[in-house]
């Protein structure tokens, strides 16, 4: 597994994401967060892992962890079709702007997120949002749950094959069974 950016032109400068080599590390960080959110992009219905759409893995994870899901673009309809209601929905750029705003009190006014996780956004878009957050929201921790390394995140899984990605998501979900 590689800790180099999946897109070779992505240069992290002096501050580069810490690689998440074990899913248990991600779980520990999520459990410590007071107000974690998961931003889910449009590729969630485009990726299939072992015959199951990525959205199904994300729904299982969200239900087990009780992490608030923000669906981007038209993904809210995809979640609702599967019987899961995200905490909110908005464009990816809008959630990026809100996360930079220190006065935003988060989903339902419950407090500004202290951990923002991202999954299934187009790589270039996720990279731009993470770069903006790295520079303009210094107190926010960011994490990517994709199988592509994002150097602008605080924490990111390394580049990995789909089988490893499936295992990571499955382990993370299993560690939350029974509540946060």
C-alpha cells in the first residue's frame, strides 16, 4: 500500500496526511470526536465492493457508529431509496465552506464538527476541499475513508486494492456494533 497521492500532481507541501495503517486507528479517532460527520459523495453508487455497492457499506457504518452523514449532490435520494435518512444534504463545496466557518454550529446546531470524514467524492474535488480545510480550518481534523491516499487530509488510508478497502470498512463497522 502506497502513501503517495493517488493523483501524482497532488503535492502536500510541508504538512502531509498521516497514513491510517489499521482501521482500528480510525475507529479510535472517531470515538474520541465529540461531533464527527461523514461527507458522502456521488461515487458512492458507482463503486462496488465484493458485489455490494459502497453506499451499503456506508449505511452499515453510519448506523453502527451513529456518525451524522451529510449526503452531497443527489445522493440523498439514493440513501432514502435504501431506507436511510442522512442528517443533512448539501453540495460538497457548501459543506467545505461551512466547515471553514468557525461560527457554524454543525448539523442541527449541535456543535461545530471536530472531525470531518470524507468518502466517495471525485478525487480532485475531495482534494480541493481538504486543501482548503487544511489551510483555513486549522482546528478541524479530517479523515478520508476512501482507498486512495489524500495528502491534504489530517489522516488518510493509503492507496489500496478494493479487497483491503472492503476489509477496512467491515472492521470499522464491526468495532461500533452495540453503540459508540
